[in-house]
C-alpha cells in the first residue's frame, strides 16, 4: 500500500489528519505540487485527473478523492468511528462533511485559486470576478455555522468526526485565501481551537 | 417522515431515482423552485441553506444533501446495496460518485447557472466568463469517463450504484446547459442508455 501525498494542500492534509486520529501509518510518497509533479506522466498514470492524494492498494487498486480514501481506512480500522455510528448519525456526518466541503472549503478554494498570484500557473485562467462572488458566500456560511455550533461540541453532533477534519482545514484555508474569520464568530473559534489542539492537527 | 422534493432539478431527482431503485416510498412535498419557494421563511426553517431536497425524520431530525439522504435510506434498507459491498467497493463507489459530482455535474451546473437566461434570478451575479471556463472541463472529463467505461458495465465497477445515478443525471443535465454529448463517446452512450432504460430513471 502506498499513499501519494501532496504536502501542504488542504485535501492531502485531510487524509493525514484522519490517519493520525485512527493511529494508522501508511508508506507515503510526496508529490511536489509546486513543481507541478501531479501533472507528470508518471503521476497521471496513477490518477489521470492529476490530483492528490491517491492511495494505491497492494492489488493495484487506485483510490482517489480524500473522503473515499478515508472511508477505505474506516473499513480497515473501524475505531474510533469517524463516519458516525448507525444510520442517523452516519447521515448527519455525511451532511455536515458535505456542507463544510461544498459551502466552505470549495468557495474558499475559488477565492484562493482565482486571486492568489501563486496560483497563476495552476488555475488557468484566473477569474478575479469569480473569486469576488465567492467571498460573501464564505461569510454567509460562516455565520450559519457559528449559529449551529452554539448548541453542540462538534460539526455533526456530540462526537468528533471526519466532518470536523474538513471544517478545521477549511477554516485554516481562510488564511491562504486572505480571508479573515470575524471576531464575532465565537462558537467557530471555540470549536476550531479545540480541533487545532488535538495531536492530529499537526499531521 | 417527509421528503421535501424540488421537482425537475438534478439533486432532488438523485434521491427519487435512489428511492425507486430501493423500492421505498416516502410522503413527499414539492417545493416550487421556479416560484423561489426554497427561499421562503417556512422552508428556510427546515433548511437554512435554502436548498432541496431535505428529509425530515419522525423525531424532527433534518437531513439535507442528496447523498446524505440516500445514505440514510441505505441504512434503513440495505438491499439492493447502492454504496458498495465491503471496504474496497465502498471506496470505489465513493470515489466515482465524487468524481462524477465534482468533475461533471458541478461544472455543468456552472455552465447552466451562469449562462442560461432562466437562471438570472437564481444565480446572482451570472458570470458568463466562469461558464466558459467550465465548458472545456466538462468535455475533458467526458473523454476520461468514456475511456474508463470501455472496460466495465457501471461507473464504479460491475455493479449498479449511487455513482451511476449521479452520472446519469449529470449526463441528462448537459441538455439544460446547452452542451452536447459528442457522438464519439460511445461507451458513455451505451452506459447512459442502459441506465435510462431502468424503470427508476423516470422517477
């Protein structure tokens, strides 16, 4: 088994934090995104979509998409449960992981990719107007999230889950996009600081 | 239990096709997207993100996000399995459902939402330039998908799964976005016509 990791980018980090929470260690090879190594022919043979991370199993099966990789490891080592216990909880984790991914991480990524000078070669063409459209969407979702987190410890309920990993990394990603977490979002700040204090957060 | 459905839009249809494949029937209320009923105060009380579909359980739990709703029903009625059997297959279904959603359905949605006159009030502001950026991305992914489908019956392997539902509906969504499935994509055409011939497709 081998994990193709992408270093500092948000998606590879989701898998590393997940593995740290599970206490799983996997042989890893770093793909240098800055050097566009994910666009190389060697890596395209592993993932034709040229994105990281990718997990190659011993039988040659290639699993891409961070959450698919995490789900695979959940089946290999079910404890601690990171995708919920039972149908209702599993649905809440799925819902919140998606909400945090599609309504927070993705709009932040659009702001970052379409405005940041460092993304000029990665995001062609950059459309600053599209980044600007996404800025208020990020802020609206953060306001909603802050209200939600008033009444519970974690994103999807009373237990830590993969949705918290997505949320923590999305909040950290604000900085790269030059966006700020407003001071008034105290519930997000409490939640994020607790997640960031877990040993897994530095993975 | 009650399902808030959104009629013709792609996401509500994903849940309806899924329920038809499972043979599950659920009391349903239609939310009229054309009349912006999803933006009403009544519906925002159910899903503050103002999107359809949403499932309300008897205990009051609200589940949004189509795939989270499908996953809930998978736990209620596991057969036929729509999210894969065993860890490896579940990971492949997750991977392909995400690939089809994030790299096909979502770029098609951007083309539709940012170009179509009917979306003028729903997508504010419309950015035609962003739609144009997404057009070649749709075509690139379709070329990749066509090569992949040469060697197997369904999106994620030898068994029908929720990834096929996402894929079928994404391909159908091309028309709304005024995009064409090129004649040369014979494997996609074979796959799509088999999916469209299932009784569930008309749900």
